[in-house]
C-alpha cells in the first residue's frame, strides 16, 4: 500500500509533470499540453510558445514557496487578451498541471486575480477520486483564503485560513499532521506535486554574456550560462566520463576539430574556457559563434544535473526520487539543422534514462526533430514522432 494506505504502492515512479494547463493565461485559453520526457513546442512568432514555459516556471517557483509578487512582477501582462473585468473590476488568469507519481495523477489548478490587486482567489488539488484541497476567497477585505483539505476522519474536511499570496499545496505539509488516512493521502499528493515542480531549471543561454571569463568559485550553472567557464572547470575535474561525453557532443555539433575542452586561470583571478583543436592549438570559447556557444551550453546542461545547475530541489527527498526538468526557451535558436538534430539526440539519450526531462520551444520543428522520439506540441495540436 502507498503512504496513504488507500492506493497500491508504486515506489518506482518518480513524480513528473505530465500535463500543463493554461485555462486563461496570456494568449492561451482552455489550452492543455501533454508533456512527454522530451517535448518541443513549435509555432510561429507570437503564437505563445514562450508563455507555456513561463506558466511552467511560475508553477515551479510557487511550489518552492515564492510569493505571488515575486513570481508575477507585472501581473497585468499575464491576463488573457480581450479579458473583460467583472462587476467588481476584477481580472486575472488561471494555470494548472497534472503530476504523475506514486499517488497516481494529481491535478492542481490555480486562479489568480491580477487586478485590482494580486492574490490567489482559488486553488484545487484532486487525486485518487477525491478533492484533496480546495481554497476560495470568501472575504475580499481579508488577505487570506478559506482552505479545506481532505481528512476522512471524524469530519470529512478540515478548514482553516491560508495566505492569499502563496500556493496552498506547498503549505499543506506544514499544516497537516497526517493523523488520518485522508490526511495522509492529501499530504502524499501535495508532496508529489512539490517534488515534481521544485526540480525545474529554466535555461536560455546568452552568448554575449558567455564570452566573459567567470570567477572560479561560481560553480553552479545559471540560467543564462554566463558562468560557463567556471562550471566547465568544475565538471572536468569531477566526472571524466561526463566530460568526455560533452567533448564528443561538441565535436559533433561545432565546426573545426575538437579534441578537448579545457580551462585556464588568468592573472586577474578569473577562468576562461578553451577548445583544444589539435595542431591548431587551443581556441578561447569566446571566439565561437553564437550558435556554437548555445549548443555547448545546452549540451552541458543536459549532461549534468541538479548538483551542477542552479536549481533548488526538495532538500529532504533523495535525488533518486526526483527528475530534473529543463525548460529551454528557443532550443534551436541560432542553431543550424545539423546542430539542432545533434543536440536533440543528446537530449533524447539523456531523457531516456529517466533522470531528466526537457520542454523546449523551437521555431523549425521539422529541422530539429529528425528521428528522435519527441512529443511535439504545435498550437494546440499534439502529435508524437
């Protein structure tokens, strides 16, 4: 039996986000996107590709305990186009996701009021055929929502106020003792959601910043990959096998000979990265083109993990129970078709191991996919290649 005592144990399942819902978010209405281990979102400019990743990243930050104002700094920008205010002058947006794991599919949906003031006005978590958590704004004059969570004890639910600027699902483990079967089911579901959403790494390499040498102690790769040189220095020393795989990937995707990737310390204390080119000598990576730099950075991301990337996974959960999800906006940006296929091949191999997932946006899906097993989401239409 599971931790709840109500479901068969499936401890081999690591929590993963299997569906993202944008019920009303920016240019999306009533949109649902099924996510596979490797998912590419395609469509023309302005179709809302980046908005999908924004919604995913927002849910991840909320699950990590961030407040609404930290996540949505310009709330009005997320209100769907042509959305009209109600009689009280309120407008907002709605996002949600489904998380698969040991408890089974767990759905979380959140309604956010953006105007006249930012607050969560409703949240629902369902799983195992039960409404496990539900919140609603009862008194607009109070900065809280009324929450009710599944108990299945002497009373069916327990009610209490919760803050209106935090995700209630992430707060549930702090409020529920787990003394009944129903409470344990609600706790297990909430923990499943938090584990899946916490291990997210939004990534958009910035070649202009990657050409600058990095401080040697800056050893966790940031989303813009501007500290690439310092991270390469660390990974080359810590894992020869993965570093060799990175060199092989770069050799396949970059022009000219590539025999190695090395780093050197400069007199001013910073670190620079170099590409070993055999008889041609060592070339600083800052001389690579934008496409080659993005290719290098994304290959490094896919071949490393949470210990190297600047992510904040659930600290009290074993790494073996967590799956890292990389959100790569503009996955094929600046890449030619050969580079896109090679990089997607690296992603497919890593995602097949079950420890990493990738959701990326692309402009030219036909050039990127090749023979890789990819879930392609194209403007609401979905097909698996």
